[in-house]
C-alpha cells in the first residue's frame, strides 16, 4: 500500500502538503479503489480524544515564546519542528504523532495546529507543545481514501482537502458534512488530487496538483478552481513531482516537474512564461515534497526527502530566482516526505494587497477599523486618515506583530518586530509607500531602538495614539 508522502509558518515553517509516490516513471503502487465502508485508521502513537478543543485553549507555552522567533514550521518522523530563519536554530515542539504526514496549518488565534496524515486528520493545541505523547482531536474525513493536500481559509472558516482517488472536498470548520467540489469525472483521465494544494483567499480560488495511476503520457496538470467548484482551469502541464507554492504578489507559481523529482519551475498564474530554475546541487539525490514562499525574505523554502527513500529529511532555501541554495536542517530516520509551513509576515504584508503564504493560512485578531477614507495619493500622506504625528507616542494594537524596517517601504529591509502593547515615540513621517503609512519610531524596549513601521493600510489601524489609560 502506498504511503503517500508527507512529513506545512509560525515564524518557522511547517511542511504542508499532500504527498504521493513520486518517481520519474509516475507509476505509484497504490491501493485498490476504496469501498464505501470507512476503515479504522492506523492507530497513532499519540493519545486519541474526541473531546472538542475549546476556541482559545490555555497554552502552557504561549505563542510569544516561540511564534515571536519562529516563522517556519515543519513535520516529519512523528515530530513537529520550529525553525528560526535568522539563526537557523531548530527546536522540537512535540513528538509522538503519526509518521506519515502531509500538510500542516498553523492557527495563531485559535492557538493550534491542523495536520493531515495519510488516512487521518487532526488538530492539536499549542498547550501540547513539549509533549512526547500529544492529545490529538481527530476530525471527520470526506471518505475512505488517501489524503493529500490541505489548506484552511480562516476568514471563511472553511477547510479544503484533496484525496488521491476522489478529488477535492470542502466544509465549514464547525460542520461535519463535506462537499465535493472537484471529482474524478471533472478531470478524467486523472484520478484526483496528489501532492500539494494552495489557496488564494482574496480571489477565493484553489490551486492543486493531480494524480494518475500509471503512465498517462504527460496528462498531469496543475489546475485552478473557485471555492464553489466553478471555473475549473488548467494552468500548466506538470507530469512529475508533488510540490506547489504560490507567489501571489508576483502572480507566479512555483512547482516541481520532470526530469527527476526536484526540477524547480516557475510560471505565471495564467500559465504563461514557464521558466526552469537553476538546478540545486546533487538534484538527483533528492525528492522535493514541499515548497513555500517567504515573501518577507524573498526566499523559496523546500522540504526534501532522500531520493533513495532512505529516511533523510532536508529543509533548504534559495532566492526566488533559484540562486544561493543553502541547507538549513537535515535529519535521518524520517519518512522520505513531510510537511512545511511559513507564517504570514505581519499585518502590513497581510493587508497591503500582498496575500499571505497560503499553506499556513493564519487568522489574526481584528484591529481597529477606520471609517475614514483611505489615505489619498496626493502630496499630503495620510491626510484625513492618520491619527499620529511627530512627537506623539503610539501603541501597537493586539494581533500579529508589526515589522520594524530600515526604510519606509516593504521589501528585504526588516530589522526587528513590534509586538502588541509596545509603546513607541514617533520621530519622523509620515511616508506613504506600498499602500501603507509609515512612521519612524523609537523605543527602549525594542531591538534596535529605532526604525520604520506602518500605522495601517487605510482600512485597519495597527498603531493608535497612546494614552496613559491604554492597556
């Protein structure tokens, strides 16, 4: 029986995606088409519970203790890891889970991880961090089949799941009934979904890879479909590989293809301008299972397995143009696949029109909403909308952290972060750039002590005037 490859982005990234047997011949050894009866899933090493997890579990290890330093998360060999991309420090958050994992989603507001494995799917609260035998809440599956990619749109409170033989399914997070949105008949002669799937919440669309049992003479495609199953569209032919990542700000898609299992390609979202990236070192010794785009650092992260299926898992990254490949982490005695995830950057990336890294799909605590008009494009930056001024103090509202930057613009110029409750003094500004209103601020409580950060995006305020009574 095929063990579909698995291993998902707090500030570290967790492998998320579906896996499947991938070999140049494209001939996976798969189980017979499942019957209607639902089998009992393999008993995991973790303790199983059917007790619902409360909306906001009380975590013994709070997000501030690891989400503030980690944006990259990954899983494999029954372990969940967090990686600090600045120091390349890796820690084990929990262990004792199923070993064949496919996708990981991090919910920073609900404070829990969602994980799908070969035949099961569950969620586990942050309070289980540090546990060698975490208590998992198992979730209902659409039907008996081999799970592949998973993604969650928390704004819509909707989860999406791909299955190898059956296609794509969706349901509301608080409901039990699944709805099939893409069937085998929709994509015949293909079977269903294989490898990773990613979502575009802004346009309410799903991008997914397809599965085929045997050699279909280059019939596999990457598709796009609306959340409701309409407008099923072929994007690009990709007969090999399992990995897929969206770079929505640049309207591009990264994926793996033949030859081998780690040939990296990039294509526009309309299927035009296919480009093959430079080969990574020793390409033929790896199988690339997962891809994630880090928009903050302009990096492409990869979760790779040993091409010989010898049980080695590797986390690596490169620039978005394929240059400067570097290995960050390697471990042996793991399944040859895994899950990877990267947390959204901060409010400014999330709300400036740059979509979040979708496999991590993280919700956030709503910040104050403005009823005034968005900042104008005239010479007066922030006129009629900004509530701040030079010499004033401001406080960061609850939610995701703000980035502290060298210059008042987005890009690879981040020097620190501001967390909820931080009080700053405004030194210069405002400067309007990239749809945001930036101010230069200082504070003795943040390293470094000065930098540029955004007040908001014309719709939401992330900084507000500080008053003595402000909590």
